């Protein structure tokens, strides 16, 4: 499903194209573009402008206050008339360097498309002392269908005397591993925050990068000790066809999880002076999936990630710098797929690397860039979407944005928010090749995409 602050990752968005096995196809169907936004109802609740929580007035990237607000269960107050409902609309114009072989979605052309990519409704509010929620339902303009989207219900409690120090403890019930995370270096809320639903994307991604989004439900327990050490652990279970149907999804969306899938997260954050913020961490997920639910054998995916964040927020300066980086390594034990002839190798691996940098001036203008790289095993059957039999993809993203509202003195604050931008995605390698990667003469650079987007929250 589409994500509010991602969302699924850009790599997860691309998993829709993967055709190597039935389980990967199922992952594809539930993985749409990473897309996100701030929620004006939280600004109404706190009495603060959107820029209090978000680096560029409204959007995804969190400030120190925003991380504390989420850590403490979305329960900060201070607004005179809090209203728990908000909405969002996103879309734009998509142009690729060469027309796609076929339309990316029904009712669209092979190139030069205008679209409304998603319309979302949110319930985002404090429920009781210590308990808050963020819930999203989304209408996809590409699929022309409405379903549930991201969910994060949190209970949190500060402990002023926790083994001689202070701490916050909490529980998150959510439907997308990493959607509960506080940092923008893990898949659900990672850069570039918004992408076109009609743009080509790479065909391979780790499961943690959106593969279980909205088809699983889990609970994790967490603590932040002395505002430095963050620890979290929990597990996810797959939803039945019946429950997926109740939530607007289909039986084909079911990835058929086998048992509980453990998730873990650890991070350490610190500051140097008042201007420099750092965090370093690790996260992971282990899940077993059944490509054929009538067969007992499973495929086992083990994801291990490492991430880091740097923020520079000068006390008297108008500009801020934000840097995020992550590495995710996935080990794939393909007992079911290999046994059914869907892979040449009984085990494969996949590694993704992402890094991005954003400079924001007065939380109004933002210039950013990011790089990404995916590499993995050679397996012509499992990674059969390209002629090389590898998932190798690499490229870059450049983006310029204008965010006129969301500040303290903005018109109609906090209920009118606009974000306009130009995004360019370039590929130096795509699905294992640079030229003729798909056997039909298409080059990696043919997938280079210009996306002119609008992003409204109200």
C-alpha cells in the first residue's frame, strides 16, 4: 500500500514488477510508491505549526520535537480546538526518457501522464493519557481502489526513575515494520518521501522494505533510556484473506506468512552542542513465507539493517542540513521456491544501500539529493526479470521543493499545507544491466524519470 511519511520504500514500490515466484508477485501487489506527509490534525492537537515537528514545514523528516512527540505516543497537547481528522492529496506529471513498453497502470498512457496518485484520510489524535494513534486510509489513483494504509497505535509512559536514570517505555501496534520508527533512515519513512506511481522502478527489494506493509499486524515494545539509547522488539503475524477483504485488500495480496515474524531495533542518539545531532542504529526482520500455501515448505528471509542520521540545525541560521544513510542485507533461504523450480540456487542474498542529503532554507525551500544501489546473487530463474539474472540496480535522485505554508505565521495554519517540487531519478544500472537489460533493447537510462509533483495536506 502507499505510505504516508513511504511508505513503502522506492525499492518496495518496484517489487510490483517482479515475476520470479508466486510469493514475490504477492509482495509486488501490496507494495506501492513511498509517499508521505505531515498530519495537520496533530498540529491542531499540539497548538504548534507543522514546522515544529517536520524539517521542511510539513512532510516526513522529523525534528527532535517530532521524534519526542512520536516516542511519547502522539499525546502532546496544547491546541485550543484539536480536531482528529485530516486529509491529503498527492499527484503530478510523470515523464520517462523513453516510453514504457506498456502502461504502468490501466487508464494511463505509456508516457507523459498527469495523475492523482493518492487521496488519503487520517485519524491522528491523542485518545487518552499515554495513548494515541495514527491511522490512514488511501484511495489509489492508479488502482482506483480504497483500502487501509499505515496504522500505528501507541501507548507510552515516562519513567523518571528507571534504574537511576529517566526513560520512556511504550508499545506500538502497527501494520508495517519500521512505520513506528522515529528516524527517516529506515524504509517506511525514508527519502525521497514521494514518488510517482507511474514511474518504472527496480524489481528487487528486501522484504522489510514494504513487503509486509498492510498485510501483517504486529506489536512491539520499546524504551528510550536517558534520551540516548533506544531499544525495541516485537513480532508480526499475517492477516487472513477474510481480514484483508475487510480492509479493502484482496486474497492475492496475501503473502502467507508462516508463524510469527520477529522484528528488532536498536539506536543510539546524541548531540554535540545545540546544533549537531547524530544517531546510529541497527534493525532487522525475520520472516517465513509460503509461495504456495498448499505446500508446507517455506522461504525464509532474514533482513539485517544499519542506519545513521545527522542533522545540523544552527540556532541563529536560516538553513538546516539533514543526512540519512542505510544498508540492508537480506539472506534468502528458498526451500519452497527452489523445490518448485523457481530458483537456481537454494540460497540467495540481496543488499541495498541508500544515502541522502537535504539542505532546507527557512523551512521553505529544499534542495536534496540521494543515491541508491541494489546488488545480489546471480540467479537467472529467481531474478529472471533481466537478461543478466541479477537484481543489480543503481542510480540517483535530485529534488527541488517549495513549501510556502506550515510555519507559525502561515495563512490558515495548520489546515492549509502545500508542497510543490521537481524530482529527477536517474539510473546507471537497472535490473542487472545498463543496455538491453530486458532483452528487448531497453537501456537503464530509458527509465530516467522527471516527476513534477503537488502535495496537499488539510
